[in-house]
C-alpha cells in the first residue's frame, strides 16, 4: 500500500510539472503529432482547445484581420476533405508571403470548433511562455 501511495504521489508530481512546463509539453507533443483525423474527430464531436498538427492545401486566402492582434487568414482543405481556417498572428510571427491557392501548408496549433470546420490559431511562439508554441511550414520555411 505504501508503494502504491508513493507511485501515485510521484506520478501526480510529474504530471503537474509537465503540465506547467510548456517546453516539455511542446517537446512531447512534437514527438507524436496528431494527424488530420484527430481534427476531423474534434470537429464531429464539437471539441475545442486541442493541440493539433496536420497539413492541407490552400483553397482560399482571406484578407488579414487587422482588428486587435493582426492575423493572416486562409482556408485549408485537409486530406479528410474538411476545411479549416488558419488564423496566424502576424504581430508575433512572420507572415507567409506569396501564399497562393494550391500551396501546401503544414501546421501545429490549437484547434477551436466552429460549424464551418474549425479554426487553428496559436501557430506562433508564445512570448509569455504560458502556451505551447505553434508553427506553420510553407515551402521549406517555418513560421513561428
């Protein structure tokens, strides 16, 4: 019984440390990046606040959102045929220049459900160190 209690206490301590250390969370997440199917499941079950990764083809570029924090916005079509809005904070990360319809973009960020397929944001480094860092990849360059 003492061994079980000791293991439980150690496990809780490790879990708390990992959850409060974004660098460890980011490292662990990047070792087993979820796929587009995870996003499809999140959409079907109306889930949000999920770290996801995947890739898709740009089907539409939108005007930048310049209200509040500025965001580059574009819509990807995933291999599951789901569409996904990417909202990339260009006050904290470089904008993808020359992004065009048909380009492939890889992403790692936070998924938020909406009725149109969902949104991925937090595709950048968190200067406060409180959120897992995200990124976009386009034509061999990483934007974070």
